[in-house]
C-alpha cells in the first residue's frame, strides 16, 4: 500500500515545526531553490504541499500551473512574520471556481 506524503516549503524558521507533525520540510532561501524544490516534489508522491505565502508570491506562475492538477494539493500558509493574505485569496478563488459565485466574501446588496 503506497502512502502519500505532505511537504512544506518555506524559510527554515517558519517550517521547522511541521517536521514534528511528520511532514517533509524543505527550507529554501532563494526563488530558484524554491522552484527546483517544487519541481522535485511534483515528481514524487506528495498529496499536499504547504508553501509559505512569501515563497508562493515569488513562484506564482509555477503554482498556477500546479493548481490545475489534481495532486498535489497546494496550501498557502503564513510564515513566522504573519500573513500576506494570499492563502485566503486562494481559498476565495477556489470557492468561486467550484461554485460560480463568491459565497465567502461577497458583499450583501451587490
């Protein structure tokens, strides 16, 4: 029976705690390293890839392509400095695509 894995990409200080939860952590320090790491993860059997928003912001086009695939699921997480709001924006876009309307953040009366 094969098992899927969970990967976490980001700066070392932000992702270290995920190791204790059984995730495979990939600390990165540059855009190029993040892109290479993500490409390697895609080739392996990962079900979920958590990426800090700060890293995701820099490799956006690569993530957009990855979001078109079933696996791995990409989850944006804040780093230890706080959120950039990208994770919530991704949830909003996914909900709009699935449902066809903004049910999460829509304004009443519009």
